[in-house]
């Protein structure tokens, strides 16, 4: 049985947003870069170490090198297991959709259903899957969006349960990897040999860091 209480809820993760900070997306990425470099709580994190080297640009190889150094600090994925990232949290509020990517996130279960149809045989052959997820809420005071709501939490767990039911119907063993430490979850995915990424730039960053021998399917 899956213990859904282990899934972490990041209610106000407005600063440490990997894809926006690394790729330079969104209206607040420059402010957040400065905050990560200045505030002690972010020292010895992936983003801090990356920004020391690339404070205003996006350098893929530098990011990969930093992640490889940090990966040694955390538990790594079993090379035989399938690792799947599921983006939950504020993306489960349809009224907040501003881009086609966000709209796809709102129907995330249907997106994964398409994946199951296309790659079901490949998925089932693993026997074990680790779902990496957390309920992420950007809580952006600059535009008043991406705040925690009970509706978004309910929709997130409902989607997660439906995905787990599919894996269990295939007699696959399912586990959850979820941490309040974003680096821990990121490094776990980056260490995987069989990775399925969500409809998010976060998963794209993970794909940068995978070994050449890894198999990767992005939504």
C-alpha cells in the first residue's frame, strides 16, 4: 500500500525554482538568482553552486557538472527501476493556465494515459516504478498566482492515486520519492537509468543530467 502522507507539500516555493532560475524564465528569475546567491539558507545547494559560476547566463554543461557533484550526497535510483516525475501542486488549478504547457498539465492524467498506451509494454517490463513528486506551489506575490488551495491539493492526490492504480493493475511495485529538499528529488531522478519526465521544464533539466546510457521519455 502506498502511504500518500509521505508526499511533501511545498506551499511557498517561490524562490528555489530550478528551471526558471537556470533557464532564465519568468518575471522574477533575476530577483531569485540574487536571493539564492545572497541568503545563507541556499548555500551548498545546486542552484547556489551553479549561479556562482553562471550568475546571469544559462550554461547546460556547467549545470550538469554541478548536479553530478551533488548527486553523490543523496540516495540514488536503482538502475533497474523506472523513475517517473509527476508534476503536481499549482498546475492542478485550471484557471491559472497561461500557456499550452500549463494547460497540458491540467489534464496530466490523460497525458500519462497516452504515455501508457504508447510505451505500456516498455513500462511494464521494469516491474518496479518510483514516482518522484511533491505538491509545488510557486506562491508568486508579484502576480498574485500559484498559491496553495485545497482544490489543487485534492486534484493532485486524485491524479496521483489514479496513476498508482494503473501501475498496480500491471502488478508493478510502486514507491514514492518525495522530499522538501528539491535537490534530493532532482538528484535521485538524475541518477536513474530509466526516466519518464512530466510536462515541465524541471523534467527537461533532469534529462540534461542523465547518463548517455539512460533511456528517457519526456512528455
